[in-house]
C-alpha cells in the first residue's frame, strides 16, 4: 500500500477533531479512507469517490474488516472532514501513478481517486480530476512529495444524526 491519506495539521495541537462511529456491516477498508455516514442504516461506509462530490464525513483512522473496526471499541475513529482539520496525501493521476507535487498545485481544487480495493485500497488526490472537486491544495512538501489539503465545504457531510 502507498502513503495513507491522513490528518496532518489540526487546531490546538495534539489530535485532530473527530469522532467514533459504527462501521458499515458490509464494509472492508483500511485506515486512511474518506468515509460517509449512511443516515438510513446508521453506519460508516467508505466514500464513493469519483463523481460523488458530497457527504465526506472524514478520514478513517481505523481499518474495517466485514463490519468490525480494528479498534478495541468496535467503532471507527475518524478525523472530521470539516475545517479546521488539514490532511496530507500523495498526488496522483487517475491511474494511481504518483505525480510530483509543485507550486503549480497550490490553491487548486481536485477530486480524489481510490487505488485498489477492499483492505488494500489507498486514496490520493487526483491531479487529473478537476471536474469532481472535493478538496483544495493549501500547501506542499517537496521533500516528501506530498500535498496538504482541506475538503471543500460543499463536499463535507453536515446533515444527519451522527
């Protein structure tokens, strides 16, 4: 697996703003995946990605195997997608090939791409997707070749009982 999408900077130091929610009973995914809260089943599911540009609840900090979180509580810890959390990921093209992050990427809005499936999938910023925008690059680290981003307000899930 490649570099995991994860929280990088957050308010007050220490820990990202987040919560714990029940995993989806039919879901299998590793930590580092964008997740959404299914308001009808009351479960946390991996985000659809691609053309789905809304309802991102956060980034999973725990993996899930067949509805059981890799966490003693049985819940999935997640870092909220909402501001002020800032996340870090690799920059790729649609095929998952890692691209070189540079200043041309700053302040640009992109979509996300999932590479692989199930427990081995990993998510990245998709430099080739400027149609299905869910995030904006706010900083880069050329030494580690990663980008720092915030989710667009329009992509963040705010409705439903969490």
